[in-house]
C-alpha cells in the first residue's frame, strides 16, 4: 500500500495538469497580466508658474520609437478626474499632455492610460504612466547692503531728511535697470571711537531687487537683461556711488559735513529666498536644484525662505503654513 502511493500521486498530477487545476489557471492569469500591464515608477516634471509646460509623454522611450496600432490615450488629473481639453490643458494627437498657463493648484499626480496593439494581429496591450507635476518659481534673489554714516544727534530731523534723500538717489541709480531699492532698517547709535570719544552714527540696511514679475512683461528680451545680470549692474553702480563719496570727501576742505559716509563700511551679501509655499531641495529635486519648487502636501515653507518643512497636517500642494 505504501509503495503504490507515489504512483497514485503521479497519476493525480497528470490528471490535474491535463484538466488544468484552478491554481495553475490563476497563476497563468497573473503572468499574463504582468505582461500586459506595466506601470513604471512616477516621473517628476517641473513647470514654471504661469508658463507653458513641456510635453508630458504618454509613452515610454522604447515605445516612442516604435509603431503603435490604434493607440488610445486617456489622462487623469490629481483628483482622478478625466482630463479634457480646455484653456489650461491640451492633449496632442500623440497623447502628450501640455499645460498652458500653469497654476499652483494644477500641481499633483497625473496618470496616463495607453491602449495599443504592437501589430494588427496581436492583442491589445495596456500601459499606465504616472507623473508628479510640480509648479516652480525662480528664487526671489536680491542684494542686501549695509553702510554707516557719521550722523547728526540721533534725535535730529536732519538724519531723517538725509535718509530719504539717500534712498531717492540710490533708487534713481538703478531705475533704468528695472531694479528697486528698499530700506530694510535704519538706526542711529552713539559709538565710542578709539581716541575720538563718542560720535553719532547711522546704520543703514537696504536691499536691491529686480522689479520683474512672472506675469508681467519683461524689461527686455535680450539675454543680457536677465535679472541676475541687471542686479549685478545695479550692485556695481551702488558700489561706485559710495566710492565716489569717499573721493569727494577726500578732496573737501575742512570742516567735514555733519553727515557723511564712513569709508570701508559698505558691506554686501547675495540672498536667495523662495516665496511662501515654495522651497529648494537638491536631494528631492535633483533635476531642478536651484528652483523654488512648490512644497509637497504635508509640508510648508520655513522661516529661512528656502526649505519646505514637514508638518503632516496640510494636504494640499504649496501650503503656506501648517493648519
């Protein structure tokens, strides 16, 4: 009896293979499904705010160079809704998705479903592609200057008058470059000087930034008129202005004016900041390392104006704070 058991087992296996057991049929269905439906990892796409996007393809690189018979494309947006052509989105004849005036609210996960036949004789195949589309902006970069002036007594109205006049002069210097000067801080202090006793000093902190807006017209189309180049020219003009004050003061006969620039006190730093709801992250966005990318859901723009911090309470892109 025991010797016949293997024989019965072999005969049972043959009958099962001939009849097709439920387990084997299920396994075959899984194998076929794996061959028909292939979903690669999601791809990150970056679109500048208020600009037209690049073409977001509904094919892989391999299929892009292959013939597809009777292809059918369908795009689904961040909330799972089917995308139809409108004023902000367009689907080309080859299935590519193109955004026109990209807005913050359009950031999110987009999925394309493709049906096609490799040849007329073959069965229909399906492909699913996922993209995470991020809005991004250029950094709000600017120069920050500090300078010190010998001043009138700190309660004097002459200091206030001089401050306004200085800002007017600096603003006119950079006006033709579509830049603006903004006063960040102005303070008067009494300073103990070595071998010179006490004297009053004005501490100025001001910024020079571009007047460009993403929606507004550009000051010019030439490459030399990019914000960074114009800001660099504005910086040179301001440095020259303060150097000229030193030269004029050196040629002046005594007595010195009551308010004058203190040589060597002009300092300048270049500052990058992102707008609220945006941040930089070279690890998360290596393809756009210097972009201010919209903060992902559950994060917000930190006080440093550069990073997005996790807060786990906001569920929309670009949250300006944790609710």
